[in-house]
């Protein structure tokens, strides 16, 4: 998958359960990258968000760099946070490296907050 923006990638992968989707995105926005003071959703680290009718949630996410010091623990952090969302029965977080994350995945409004624009 080649995400043009994280919203496009997430929208393309979700099922009609809009309230659950919104709650999942809200939960993802409470998880922050340890190196950049932005949540993982707005940072563009979430490449796919699949919601099954039985409450199973599958996430494809990346990190800002393969050598990120939290690579071994971060997926479990995300999984734990999403399991707190009502209606979620199971969460599977898959760490992916293709396409590589880049600053281009950050929305302009977040770049502005970070002083990058």
C-alpha cells in the first residue's frame, strides 16, 4: 500500500462502523511518538485500519525509522490502547516498513504546529 495521506489509507480500509472507527482514531491520537511530539495518527504512522464486524481490529503501522528504540514495544502499546475502546474484541498490530515513513506523510496543519512550514 502506498498511502498518499493517512486519512485516505484509513478510510479505504474501514467498514461502515463509523462510531467505532472514530473512537479508534481518537485512541490512536492519544499515543505519541517518543521522538516527535505528535500523535501517531496525525504523524502518518498508521497505514491501514481494518475493522471486522466481530470487533477485530487490524492495524498496519510504521515507525519514523527502523532503528527506533521503541520498535520492540510500541506495537504492544498501540494494541493495549485500542483494546480499551468499547466494541473492540481483538487487536492485531502489524509493523510495516514499506513504504518508508517520511515527513511528507505529516498533514500541513501538523507541520505548521511543529514549525516545519
